[in-house]
C-alpha cells in the first residue's frame, strides 16, 4: 500500500515536470523566433556607413568569418525584408543601398515554383527604391571584403527559392556624396569655415 502511494506521487511529479518542461520549451521556441527582431533593433543602432545587412533564403551558408553575424529568423523573406527596411528608414544615422541578385530575373517558374509570385511581392515592396541588380558572386565578394573590417548582419529566412537574397549596403544617413565632394574641394582649396 505504501509502494502504490509512492508510485502515484512519483508519477504525478514526473507528469508535472514533463508538462512543465514542454511548456517551457514551447515558450522558448516562440521567444527564439522573435530574437531576430531584438537583434535587428540593437544592430541597426550600432551599424553605420560601410556595414551590410543581408536578408537571405534558407540555403544561404553559415559563414565562418568573424565579422559576419548570422541569425535564423524562422520567418518569411518578405516579412523580414519589410522589417529591416522599416528599421533602417526609422534610423536617422543610416540609409541603405539595395542590391538584388541579377540571376533572380532569369530563374524560371518551372524550376523554382513560387518565384514569379515572390518577384512580384518583392518588386512591390521595393517600388519606391533604387535597386541595383548585380551577379550573386559579385555581391558575395563585396560582403567578404566588407567583413574584413566591418560588420555584416545576415538574417536567414525560411524561403526556399534561389537567388532571392536582398543585400543592403548601409551608408551615412546625414551626409551624402555631394557633401563629401564639397568638403574635399574646400580642403583642396584650403577653404575652411571658422566658427
């Protein structure tokens, strides 16, 4: 009788621990899928001129270079691109140059079902922006070169379509190439502006 009573208590305790573990793990799972948003917000504050943000499909490789941080978002590509563009737009200190893989224009629907729909969604999302189409390997080379000195943030999505990455090269949000050219011209002519 004592043995039966202990077994019931043990089973009850095991059941409670098991269910508690499931609840904790499922909660962690939901939190982990949102970690990328917090990391994005933190990174946008830290990133600046010459940094890159890449929103990549699920097959994008996990790179070993120290300057590249990769975060799996568990989300759709369009959702992540939209969130990143919004975060960059809301930051006063940076703006983004947008690059797409040139190959995306040539991927046929028969080889990558869903690519036509994705292209339409992406085109609509980027409609107000200047977008440069560059071969994928050239963009990867730019990232590799930038990562030698500057941080690159890679946000992997759950998209399973080729050549769908969106590359954002960050630039200064409050200083442009014309202002820089004027500054260099003034310096060359030894014209300065005392207070």
